[in-house]
């Protein structure tokens, strides 16, 4: 029970001169009301109420505290009313989000007009990077992040497991042929993706018949650390890539990319919505996070 709740209970007890009636009006057990006032008295270091079997009465300190704290509760009611009025008029204020370039470009930004039409006073700051931003230090309200969650101080809301595809350009297939088996990959090239240049590529990842994740080391002349460069290198015919379907659906539909070894997809990629604290989230952050979850879910169904 927070200090404001204890203060509200004290006021109700003082006004009704009864713990039982105050607890009943607040839908609380009588013991909870009594404990709340005791904790408030301990915090202040003074007795606020005289208690007898017949009545409850304010002490001299209790009367002074009651009068002064009226203003505190009145101010809180005014603040709540102000934000409730804002909520009725629609969300307002700034929200800062980070996500990958592909998610921003293909999934989220095309749907932003719908969100802003409903909440025209909302201001969205959208960061699109491949690096892992520091959510707290850089002031992000939430981030969309693929892969496993490594920062246990953040709260993760699982959104989806993105289906992955193996893709190549028609020019690449013309030059190197269409692989039919995993053994054929020995004669092919992989465009390597790493978080930091100099890091080791995972190779060609796939799931075997037992559902176990495996990988095959492959040759490749190009290594990138950015999703845009990854797709561009594939479109240029430089090798095979493994990407979430939601990011490359347009290229597949147009024929700019074709699917390779569909029977050996990489394991689905977890997608989480991360934020710093479950408590005291503003209404706009809650609403925007729910909207993002819905947009991702619809994109998965339609992909």
C-alpha cells in the first residue's frame, strides 16, 4: 500500500469516525484500514487517532495533519481529472521507440497514419538501428527487439516468433544454380550477417527433423552488420540470406528474390517488446505498445 492510499484511508476513518465503516466504504478488510493508519502514524512518529471500543477521534496532531493533508488529496484529484480529460480527448505527448530498419520500413511506418489519425496530438520518435540501444539511458519508452533477451533488468512482452526464409536473387540462382539439398551448399555463397564487424557468422542455420537448431559453415565474400545492406547484397546477387518473411514479402512477390531450400528454414526468430518498468506506465505508452503488438500480429497473419 503506497503513502497516498494510506492517506486516503486515514481521511475516510477520520470523516466517518469508524474503522469498520471506513473499510466498508472502501471495500477493504477492517484490518487493512487499521494497519494503514498505524503505518502512517509510524511514518509520522505521532498518534493521529484516539481509539476506544466506542469511537475513533482525531488527536490534536491528527486534526492538524487532517487539515493540511486535505490540500494534498485535492491536488491529486485535480491531477487525475486533468489526465482523464486528456485521455478522453485522445493521447498526447511524445513516445520514443526503437526497432530494426526492416520492421520500421515494412511493418510499422505504413500503419502509423492510422494511429496518428486516432491520436493526432501524439508525437512519435522512431529510431531504426541495428545496434542494441540503451533503453533507459537513451530515454526510450519501449523497443522492438528480435532474438533472445539478454538484459534481465528489462521486462519482455513476447509478440511473435518470426518465420524465417532462405532467399537469393534470380541472378544468383542463374550463376550458381538452385540448391536442392544441404550438401549442395558446399558450392554456394552465404552473405554473412554479424552484429559487429569482426564477429563470427553463425553460418547457414536450419532445423533438423528432430527440431534441433543446426548450422553449416559456408563460404561468402561479403559480411554486413545492417539489415538494409543485408537485403541489398542479396538483391545484387552476392549470395543467400536468411531473413524474417515479414521483411522480404514484397521482394518475393515481385520476383526480385526467390526462396531457396524451403524445407530447411532457420529457426523462428523471437520478437519481443521491451520496456523498463511495468508500474506507472503512462496511458500513451500502454496504448502504443498494444497497437504495436496488434500491427505485428496482423503482419504475421498476412505474410
